């Protein structure tokens, strides 16, 4: 409160006026992202005909995937998973990391790392 003194002919009157409180709102700029899910026609199709439409489904599929089928999709000169992740799901950074490895376990670990980031 602010106190003001006013005077009228030898009398002093004290008037109290409330001070307005300023509300400060912090904007962090953080936008929570959600996992992108591919339309059915853009889903990733494995060589056996099964498919997945997001990173979570791909990580589950990689866990069960045989080494032969993994090697059908990942080799020295191509990586179907990273291509799909970059061009359909828009995860360029993850796709780049996946191109650097030919290990099924490392693929799954990198994908799970990205999923965990989405959950934070």
C-alpha cells in the first residue's frame, strides 16, 4: 500500500491506495512434441509383410526381428530404417545416427533414446 498525505486548511488526511501487483508470466517456449505416426500407406513394411507406423512400433519390431531380416534392411550401402525415419517421420538426426551403425541393438537403443526424449 502507498500512503499519500493530503492537506486541507491545517488538517492532514491520510489516504491509502492499494498498489497493483504485477503478474509476470514466464514463457519457456518449450513445445511438447508427440511421436509422429505414419499413415497406413506410408508405414514401414518388413520383407515378411509385417509393418510399423511409428518409432515405438519399430523399436518393438526390432526386438523380435531376426538377424537375417535385419540384414535384409540394413547393409553397407543402404539402411531402409533410416530412410523411412528421415523421409516419413521427419527425424533427420536419428536417421543420421542409424546410418552410422549396422547393429540391430544399437538401432533399437538410438530409437528408444528418442522415444524417451518425447516423454520428458
